[in-house]
């Protein structure tokens, strides 16, 4: 049985092609890091660091490093240079971890180890004023 291409079939095909954008928007990788407002104690402040990412494209994240920003006036003794290691490349992740900080201002740098390479993010800046100061 023969099939004939009619002008209507061609018109529908052309309209469908024209309705599709030539360069569809690619999804983007997002990294977010948020320090909760610090709760002051006698000598330090405590709070939570929440890290999320949504990896777009091929590959994924194999490790995340959490480290205090070099410009901080405060230190994060409980956090140190922490992070998380994944057993295989991961595309989506959320983690909330405890932090403790000394008096001053600070933020956390979140650095992904990934394939392909990607830049990380910095958390918001928070200020700690202990009640004993």
C-alpha cells in the first residue's frame, strides 16, 4: 500500500518544526548554601548550614568540601574542613549540618569535586555576637 504525502501533512510538519525553538534553554547546575541565623551562646554561636545542589547535564558531583571562607573574622571549629563523599556521581543532594562559630563574621565556601568541573558557591555571611562578650 502506498502512502502519499499531502500538502496538509507537510504543513503540519513545518508548523511543528517552527514551533520548537532552535536553541532550547539548557538546564543549569545550581548550588546553594545557607547559614541559619546564629544562636548566641556564652562564648560561641551555633546554627545550621544547609547545602543543596541540582546538577544539570552529564556526570555529577563525587565530593563536596565545606570550608570557612578565608576572609572570615570568625572561625568554625565544629565544621573544620568537612564535607561529604558520594559513592557514585550524584545529581541532586540536600544536607543540613550543625555549625559553631566564634565571635565575628563568617561564611562557608562549598566546593564541588565533579566531572566535568564546576564552580561551587559561598553561603550567606552571618555575624556571631556571643552573650558573654
